[in-house]
């Protein structure tokens, strides 16, 4: 049996078990016997969600919506499989991501190019197309009704151009995907959470990310539900930390802009310096080897993203960025 986290009435999290415990969360919102699944992780996570529904006494036909914060495969790789398992559900996704759910082959090819064919298959399995007629492409402000509970879609780009968050007007909580960074439980100190920016390799937009964080803060949510991982409170403090770290990482990228072929390695080394400084500032208690195990892949992706952002914003002859 899976462990089902109950944060408050009607809000649950399933640990997806992706790569390691407490790295990726799948959320269930339940109201009046109806369900929204927020993010899906991978195909391998479907049995965990079915077990969670079973433990709540809810059959798959009670799922009204599968909501994707964005279509990166650790969030949406299992979407097609879940749509077939939940015959009454609509798949809610940003318009920029909808075509990738109807035909995931190009998306999977891009993942294979990054990780290699064998690793991509091992991580995500065979992606299943979602039925086109059940895909609901929505924009900012679109509302969903869940048994009388109003949910509002919020456009929150920066991590990806196709990123949506979901505001639960009943609790005031916001399901933020990666728009508000990541908060890993291994870094908690006496129950106090930390936050780190989530910078994706292909679509990082620092100005948009900062604007999205600002928009989330303006909503004054009492809690955020992050994909990586779980519920966080003390949102204003964490938002300030997040905005500060985005600025610092962008400054690092600007300093290394002209580093040539060693830029990627220098960015990664610089990110580790920033993380070590943050560890001292926040009082993280992980030993160095444990910190590398927890954050190694995360920082490698951030370094790749910053390197790509620098390349994309390289000045053209005449001074304009590409």
C-alpha cells in the first residue's frame, strides 16, 4: 500500500516514487466525491494513484479532471495512461502543451536525445497518447468546477512557457508545479522549509519566472503545494529567498557568458558554491556527500539551463540579443 498524505480535508498527496522517495508529488483534490488529479509523474505511478483512490473509497470514474502544471515528463509522462484509466476525466493543459499530449512522440524523442533511448525508456516507459476529444486546453483565468469547489487556472511561465498553476478558492492553496521552485524535505531544519529555483534546460525565462513568483505572492496563499515536494507554508519568506536566488543564478550566468567551451563546467562549479553558501545560511544539516546525492542532478540541470539561456541571449553583431 502507498502512503497517502492528507494535508487538509480534500487535499492529498501521493508520493510518485519517481527516482527516490519524496521527490515528486501527485496531488488529489476531492470534493463531493469528485476528484482532480494534479500532475501524473510517469506511467509507473498509475498503480499508486489507483491505490490512493481505492483507499479513499473512490472509483476511477469519479476523476473529473487530470490537471497538468506542465508537460515535462516527470509531471506528465503518465497522463495518457491515466486518461485511459479514468474514463470520465478531461485532461487540462496549457494550450502550448496540448499537442504534446495528443501526440507525445516528438516530446519523447527530445527526451531520448537528452538522456539516451535506453534511459528514457527506463524512466518513462512507452508514452500513451491522450484522447484528443478529452483534452481541454485552457488559459489564464479558466475555472473548473469540482463538486461546487471552484479551481482557477493561473498562467505562471518561467520554468516553462506552458506552465499553469491551480488555485483552490476553497482553501486558498495553490498547486504551483515548479513555478515556485522546489522544496526538498531532506533540507528541512526543525520543520522549517527551504526553497531553490527550478530552472529547466530549454525554456528558462528569468523575467517571466520572477513575475510568476510575484504573482503567486500577490495571491497571499496560506500554503503552496509543490511538485517537488509537498506542502510549504511561510510563503512570503520563501518567496523572498526564491527571488534572491534567481537573481544570483542569473548573475552567475552573466559572469560566465564569455567563458567559452568551459562555460558549462564553470556554471556547475559556481552553482555548487552558491548551494554551499545557502547551506551555511539556512543551517542545512546534510553532510557533503548526502548533499551531492540530493542535489547533484538538480544542479546539473540548472547548469545546463543557464548555459542554454546564455547561448540564446548571446548578442548579435550590432548589440541585440538573439
